[in-house]
C-alpha cells in the first residue's frame, strides 16, 4: 500500500504540479480567445439551447436530459466536500481560482461537447454514442489513444469517483444520524443498482426529475443564508479576492490558493476532463447542429461552479466555523457550516451530501458505459461486470479514508484530462469552423448542420445522423 500511495503521489505531482495547473487555464484561455469570448458574448444561447423544444428522435435523449445527467455527475462531492477541502488547504482565495477555472472552462466545455456531437455514432441498439474516445479515434485517426482514454474513464468515473461519492455520503449520514458507514454503502449500492441496470435512457429520465429539484433546493438555502447575513457578504467577497492574490494571510498563500482552486474546480465542473461530452453526444441537439449541445454543457459548468460551488463556499465562510488551527475539512466542514446557519444538527443540516451524491454515482456510471461501447465491450456480460464493479466500489468507498480516495481521484482525473486537452487543441480548427457556421446560419434561419459543407470530414462522421433532420 505504501508503494501504491507513493506512485499515486508521484502522478499527482506531475499532473497537478506541472501539467494541468497551467494547462487547464491555458486551454480555456485559448478557446475563449479563438472563439471570441463565446461564453460571454453569447451567454443567452446557453439557455436557449436547453429550453428550445427538443426534436423527436428515438435514438437520443433531450438536451435538458443531457444537461441534468451531466449535472448529476458534477453536482455532488466536488461542490460540497471538494469546496470545503479547497478552502481548508488553500484558504478563501481558492474559491476565486475556482471561478477562474469555470469562466474559461465554459469555452473548453463548449468545444469538447460540440466535438462529441459531431463525431457521435449510432450503436447496435440504435442509440447515439460518442465522446472524447470517438473524436480522438475518428478526428485524429488515433484509435489507440481513444482506447487509453476509455480505460482511464472507466477507472476514474466508473470506479474511483464513485468511491469518492460514497465516501462523502457515508460521512454525512454517520455525522447526522450515526449510521455505520458499511450500511450506508450497502444501501447506496442497492439504490444505484435499481437505476443503472435500466441503462442510459433510464439514467437520463431519473436525472431529469431529481437534479433540478436538488439544485434549486440547495441554491434556495444558500440565498436564505446570504440574505440572513447580508451585511457580512461584502467582507467575505473582499476576503476571497484578497486571499487569491496574497493580500490577505491564508493557508498555503497564493500558490496554495491557486493549486487547490484549480484542482477542486476541475474536479467539480469537469471542464476539459472529457467526461460530460460522453452524455452530450447521446443527446439530439436543438437546433440540430453540434454547436448547440456545446452551449448546453457550457451552461452546466456555469451552474456547477459559478452558482453551486460559490453557494457552498460563501455559506462556509459566512458560518465562522473555519477557524485557524481547526482540522475540520471535507463533508464535516460543510455540515458544521449548515449547523451554524440552520441550527440543530439533523437531516436539514446536511441536505446536499446526502441528496446529491447518489445522483453523481449514476451520472458517473453513464459515462463509463459509453466508454465500454467504444471498446466494443457493450455486450450483456461485460456491462454486467462493469455494473457489479461499480456497486462494489460504492461499498468500498463508503468506509475508505477520504485522503486516499481523493488522491486516487486526482491521479485518474489528471491522466484523463491530459489526453483530452491535447485532443481538443488538435481539433480546435474544427470547433472554430462549427462555431462560425452556427452563427452565420443563425442570422437568417435556424442552424442546421450540413455534412456536405465539411468535405474534410468525409468518412470520419456518420452522415446519416445529420442528413434530413
């Protein structure tokens, strides 16, 4: 175990000390500039792409279902325990760097999800499938790299990240109700099994109903806390900004704030990681153009980090429970902040870890099933093995120490993100052409993707998906 921990620490040093801490922000800035600040100039388009009436298509899910499923994966431990860990290790300034990652990450999320739509396929069940493995294989003619990405995705999302989610829920349930963690793990596994054995479409349908309620309830509680402490809010905002640039004494200094903000920001919103594109590809976009689904997933980053992570961070900082010398971190820190605002420790003091992370587990599973399709392992036997492995990881994660689980998650996420970032940079010309095409058409009519206008993609995309739609 010591050797394994040392190897994981080495990977994290490489990924987070050198590659991704700069790479994520650099790629986000690159796409922000190349696409003309698309996430700011065309912000209303993010909402229009979700609320516009979906096309009737038995092969895909709706854009709203795709958004909810991706949020099901995003909204969970990263927003709750992850924000608390970032504040504990990096100080209040870490929240500022989470904002930075989200702001530029919206352009990255748009790009990777538009590519996923463009290169999607129809599987043997007549259902749309796609994601980074597909645009790496088809767009870059590198199926070997697509296979590496798929394996990383299954390990990270199907296995490790679900252990992280289970760990967060078990901590919350034990803290509030005193329930032994192993029983929490078993209950979670049973609930997860009911959903994931129904496949992608059932996962999307469950997420469509659960996620909006979950997010609105949590944001409503945050608004209540902010209003109740409105006089202290300006001081907290000032503290966040000052700490981000070292003007205020904080744990870890500027480097600590940036490192932990970037790490936890990516873990939460997943922009550039290559996860959300897997469900983005399954949707039938409206308008029927790959760029449309890119806007949907950019909105997911905004909701996840700018709204929900900020809500968690502000509530923790307003609570006064994060004091110098305190060892309180992760889910317990978020819980104590809720207790400080709401009062007596009960189910209402821990609504989010216990209610959002189960949805994260099913969202994560949806991604890994997509990777199995790319690896041509989408037969009943292989999918059954994956599902059982997911359930076992949920049980294991429930009673594993959070430090070990988070370190494994960081390493897996770092490898995935590195592969995906290289791919989307190499395909950035295609993203730029898709974007220009979308807005030129929008001036006169509703955009429709025409494969004939992209002769360079002949043989690389499935023309029948777009023809006649």
